[in-house]
């Protein structure tokens, strides 16, 4: 039995319809994810509108270099995944496996840098929920709000990256074992949809937590 | 209809544009743009990047309309939620987000 060709489920007329249903399902999932993140972004927007100065100082306190490096890493990961999908459709399975694994590796590097950044914050006494010596020295409540939204948003994003890395590793392994071939490239495309969405979320987090730092 | 199937050229142009937009966002921030315009430019660039990623990397441009409906409606709901909440926070009196000061001082040692 050729595992690289997906099995047509009995409730679909043909493979293109089955692939479309899978893609539509992922898009609906991503729509719900967008609504989930929008709640957190709204929280940030509302408090930034209320405490613009401390939010600006908070952004200036974050490490612009690490945040920017992470932006390039995630974008490069997305590039690798787009190329992996192209390679799989062109029946270049080995190259596709390599590029998918490279995408997962990019995600892993992102997580290591993010963890390093959190470690720096914690060394300064900045913990989620406004706990730590930093908030004793800076008792204005907006500082606690800024860093709690920072940990909340980047934390949930990091959870999504972690899940993405796991799925990418699994998909690369499946392709390596010839369980996903050109006929089932839509499966890699669906993984790609998730990964690109995670990338989009970061493209908003990066300016909000690293760029908007200039005094008015 | 074949869904997706980006060419190498499309991929190359897409990511060249995305990298340029990242650099553009960084340059605007380093140039010292501040206040409302900084926020406007940063979020606009992020929105433009989202559009490029959705249309080309996520192959929305070559997807069926049922997917297009989801991709259009979801951001509209997001925009609605963010706008209405921020407008509410800006305009309500008394301000809804006043947080009472919290005593975070360390407990004093026993006598």
C-alpha cells in the first residue's frame, strides 16, 4: 500500500474536495485563533491608550536586538516552509524534508532566544502578575500591567510556536518515511497555514513590544 | 481548480517584500517617529505584511471562495473588537481602567 497517496474518505467524491475540506477546516481554526489573540491585543491596546508613557518606557526597556533577530528567524522559517511545499509538489521529497526540518529548527532557535529574553527580565526582578523587586522599585500599577500583557502575549505565542515545532518535526518524519508525498502535499500546506499564522501574530507583537519606544 | 501551487518566483518576490517591510518598520522606529504616527505606521506595515503572507504564503489568492469568506470575516471581527474596546476606553467617564495603587513594599521585619 502506497502511504504517500492519501486515502479518499468515503464521504468525499474526490481527493481535491477532501483536500479543500481540510484546508477550510484549518482556516476556520485559524479564525478562532485570531479571535483568541484579538482579545489579548485589545487588552494591550486599551491599556496602552490609558498609560501611553509607561507602555512606551516598557517597550524601550525590552531588547530591540533580540526581538528583531527573532523576527528575521521566524520569517526565514516561513520562507523555508514555503520552499518545502514547493519542493514536495515538485516531487523533491528529500529537499522538502530538509526544509521542513529547517523550519522547525528556526522555531526552536526563536524559542531559545525568547527564553533568554525572559531570563534577563526575571534576573531584573520582572515576573508575570507584577511580582518581583522591579515592581517594588517601580510601584506605578501600569508597569505590572505592561509586563503582564508582555508575558501573556509572548507566552501564548511561544506556546503556539512550540506546538508548531512539534507538528513540523512530525510532518518531516512522516515525509521522510514516505507517508506524505506530492499527492498529499495539502497536508504540508495545512501545517504551513498554521505556521504562517504564528508568524503573522509575531509581526504584530514585534512593533508593539519592541519598536514603539520613541518619546512623544 | 488547483488550490495553491506558488512558483519559486512568487515565493522569492513575496519574501523579498516581507524582509523589506521588516527593515522599513525598523527604520521608521529608529528614525525617531513617535506618538500616533509611529503606531499608525507600525500597525499599517504589520497589516500589509499580513496581507502579503495571507495572499501568497497561505495561498489565499488561489484558494476557493469559501476560504476567502473565512479569511475576510475573521479580521473584520478582530478589527471590530479592538476598535470598539479602544473607543470605549477613550471616551467613558470616569475612566474604566484606573487601577488603585497596590502596596508592594516588603514586609517590615519583626521588632
